[in-house]
């Protein structure tokens, strides 16, 4: 595997998971802990979805020319990057994405499990459903799915452009683990909620840049 391929794999892994850093900071600011096992489950989800995306991308590439594969990869990553940026800038209350009160309203009706699942998919920062100040195993599965959708797209991009799927999946899982673990600890001690927003913006920009790199390489 060449240096250029490894750099591209690392770029995909970072771009797919840097948004996890923003979520980690958000939890740290709120004094919510993500311990080793839940973080490992989230990283495993990132690895698994990147692998699934990679296998699908590799399968699709069998019927397409290399140029077409690069175009599709670019479109997927740039679209995802624009979506991430759009979610950040078009939100009615963007600062509310990473800043939460310590207590949730008590006058709301009881939510069904499916409601909680889709709420976390929309806002991964709300995965502490029981307000226990820690992420449980069941909550980590939901959070892992929500945070790994970028990895699915990143894995697809790697697969369709014939990058090593296992390496890409491993790098994605590793960066997921590091971004969340380190940034939760960072948020507990130093961070403000605004840093979480910046991580999301950086994630969107990196995804766009990596997508453009696919076609100009």
C-alpha cells in the first residue's frame, strides 16, 4: 500500500470521526462520562459500518470505470460534508446543539423507545436518556449508530475507489475511540460548548476536501 493511499485512508478516518470530537466535548462540558466499554462499543460500531460501506462500495466498483468510481466517491463525501455544515448553520438554535441544561423538562410526555432512538440519531449529544451522567451500554449502541453514519459513507468512498477496506475500517474505529475518549476528558476539564460546534464545522469542511481530493488526484 502506497503512502498516498495511507494518507487518504487517514484523511477519511479523521474526516468521518472528527464530529465525534464535538460530541465528546459536549458530554465533557455537561460532566457526562463515557467509560472504556461504552466507548469501545461506539468504536466497534464505527468499524463495522465503515466495513459494511467499504464492502458495498467495493462491490459497486466492479461494474464501473475508475473515473466513475472517483466521481461517485466525491459526490458522496462532498454531499455529506455539505449536509454536516448545513445542519450546523441552518439550525434555528445552533448554540443549543452543544449546550444543554443539567435537567430535562419534567412536563413532557413519556417518550417511547423508538422516539428516543430517532431523537439520538438527530442529536447524538442527547444519548444520556436516563440523565445518569454516564452513557450505559444500551445508550452506547444508539449513540454508536448515530455517530457511525459518517463512517458508513467514508467506508463506501474507500471501497469504491479500491482503498484497503480493513485498514480504512480499523482507522475509522480507532479515530472514533480516540476522538470521543480524549475529547470527553478534555471537555470535563477545559472546554466550552463552542468548541463542539467548531469540531462539527471542521468535520464538514474536511469531508468536502477529501471528496474533492478524490477527483483531482
